[in-house]
């Protein structure tokens, strides 16, 4: 590297950052696992047991040279779309995994939308070709039917057939990633200060606040300071994705930095500073500009029922996704409000807060729960609800919203009849002939009497006859006779409207 001229430095090829997308169960995780297991050679004792936000592999290109590829390990479920969309922005190339058994599915198309929005070059990987029910032609047809035209099927989208389980075709897929990267000509300048994004941040019980960053350009060096949004950290404890200490890292590498003053938000861009003061100044300016995300509680007079939620999550990403999903559940009459949220273990302290707020829903999402917190909950009769899948949490929360929605009684129009003929009248009892215009009217019903567009009063149906027989109900289209108790003389073309009181 030392003999490189600055011009050559500026023109350094940058390893591609790959995001794997596609419908649930089509094999994204299996593919990521397979590549990780088969292409990471220098593994530490014990290997990678923990979830990592991104990892790097080495793959020999067609010309024999070893090249690096970085993979984002984004959670696959739809509720993580906020991260996935950011994954799209962070990534250089997308691999769209489509099962050869199922073809294109809703989330395949969702992923395609993200790919198009981000203008990401992409490769289609037709997966599960080892399965007896795999049908490659049908899968390619299904792709074409959905506007994805692969090579040989009316288009030029690269397509590789693989089995993420047996590994068949995976080296070809890696070759295709490098080929696509070469065509796109991704470049970086290692002489610049590093820049990139926060992939994940969490609380490490032993080490403190940690975040995984992906470097998209420049070089990150020990002794510098990083700021992401309003959070800062010294570049002192820096590790690669396998937990090995690093002194320096450059583009396309994921690095873990420990020792933040607060948790940086997932997807946030990071910047590098030479002094701690500069980093703190940047963070302070950022904090001033960004509005707080806490939604105000509705006015107690408004009649809106508030469902307060305390949620502890395992990562900033999952908390963000939960916030987004729960916000969608609020209705005109019910407001779902996260009153407290955090990362890490659910503690007795969190529950003490819950006690002060009536009917608080306490949720742990993949978070550990203190033994003392459990004991406290038992004593106080508080229930801690544990989830590890976001849509399960939202489904459950939907039920809570339905349960807590205050019931209101409303009158709905059950039926309307038009007066056709007046037969007789004694005192306020009138016998009329009518036709049901819509819905149905029941014997005994109270009716509003409408004359043109005005209500002229309220009456009551005392008897109903259809085809000269007494009946209890008449329905749309029927002509019927009725004995109506009403003080004003009815006239042809008046309308009788029957209402029903329902709970909503
Ligand atoms: P994801 O939801 O897209 O991450 O899908 P997963 O990787 O969890 O895969 C879903 C299921 O399909 C799992 O049971 C996998 O073992 C299985 N699977 C994934 N890829 C293959 C494959 O190439 N062949 C076979 N036979 N099974 C696969």
C-alpha cells in the first residue's frame, strides 16, 4: 500500500456490501449461515455464536485473487422493514432470494420495491433447488409475471440457482456478487476520515453501550472519536465482527465500538473527529436540531382511552420497529402510548414506574428479566408479557386495544319504509300501506317519521301485516300493512325509519 500514489489510493476498489432480501422462509438466514460457515476461515475458538449485524467473507475471484465481501445480517421479518429499508440504503448490492418451490410472494415484491427505491443493483438467487418440488422454470415465469425479467426470460437480471442448504451454486452466487461489484465499480478513498452507518446498537451487560458500524468510505483509526446523531464514543475498544481487537479499519468493514455515552440510533450516519470536543459539539448540535419523538398524551377530557406501554427491548432496531408498529394501533377512541422504553434487562425499577401509571402494559421483547423484577411483579400483581416476534406482539396488542375500547351505544338505521296509502285513522292509531325500501322493520319498533327531508315526529309500529297475515318483521321489497301509533296524520310518500341501538 505504501508505494501507492494518492491517485491510486483515491481509486481503490471497495468491497461490496450485500443485503439479502426476500420472502420469509425462502432461505435468507440459511444462505447467510451457509456463507458464514463456509467462507470464514480464521475463526476464533468457539466460532461466532452471537448474532452479528454484519460479517465479512473472503472469496477467490475468477482470476484467483482473494476478495472481500461484506454481508448485512438484517432480520428477515416484515416488521423490521425500517431496518431493512435502511439495509437497502447501507448496502451496495441486493440478493433477492426466491424459493424454487413457492416463486414470488408478497414480501418478494416488498423487497423489490425497496431495491427499486434505493436503485440497488440486484441478483436473483433461486433457492431450494435441492427440493423435489423445486421448479426453476415456473419460478422464473413467476418472476417474469411480476416484472422481474431474468436472463433468458426476457431480461438481463442476473440469476443464480442455489441450495442454501447443500451449498450448491453458492460459489457461483459469490462470483456473481464480485462481477456485479466490478461492473458497478464501487470505489473508496482510504486516506479520508471514515464515514458510514450504525447497523445495530445494544447494551452489552459486561462491556457497556456498544454499536456496530459499517464503514462506507475512509479509514477509522484508534484514538479518533465517532459521533452518530447525538451519541459519541472514543475509538478505543474497536473489534471486528468476530470480536478481535482492531487498531484500524477501512471501507466495507463492520466494526464494533464499545463505550458510547448513549445508544446511537440504528441507521444513523456516523462521522469521525480528531478530538473528543469536536465530537461532543457535533452531537450537541444534532440533539438541538432533532425533535423529540415522544408523542404527547391526549387531553384527559377528550374521552380517549390511553393504553400506556412500558417496553424493554434487546436492540434499538427492535424497539424502533415496535414503536412504529404500536403507533399504528391507535384509534379515534384509544391511544397506545409508549410511556417508557429502553434497552437491556427489565428491572424492578421499570416496574415501579408501571405502578404509578394505571393499567400499564408491560412488555419484554427478547429482554432479560431481573429475578427481583419477577418477584416484585408477583407481589404487586403486575403481569410481564414476553415476546420475541414483533407481529405476535402487535397481534396481542390489537386484542388489548379491542378489549379496552370503550363501548358506546349508537342508533343505526335498521330499515326504511315508504307510506303508499292511508287506510284509516282512529285517534292516533293509523292503518297504512307501505313498502320496505331498505333493511327491515320489526313489530313494536319505534320509528322516525320523515316528510321530505324533515323529521316530523316519532311513532311506534303496533302491528304488521304481510299478505293479510300478521307478521313480526318485514324486509326489503315487501309491501305491507301497518298499524302505526302516531299523533300527526300520515300522508303518502312519508317515510318510516326504524332504528336499532347497537354497541360499538
Ligand atoms: P428466511 O425466513 O428467509 O430467513 O428462511 P430460512 O433461512 O429460515 O429458511 C426457511 C426454511 O427453509 C428452513 O427450514 C430452512 O432449513 C429451509 N431452507 C432454506 N434454504 C433451503 C434450501 O436451499 N434447501 C432446503 N431443502 N431447505 C432450505
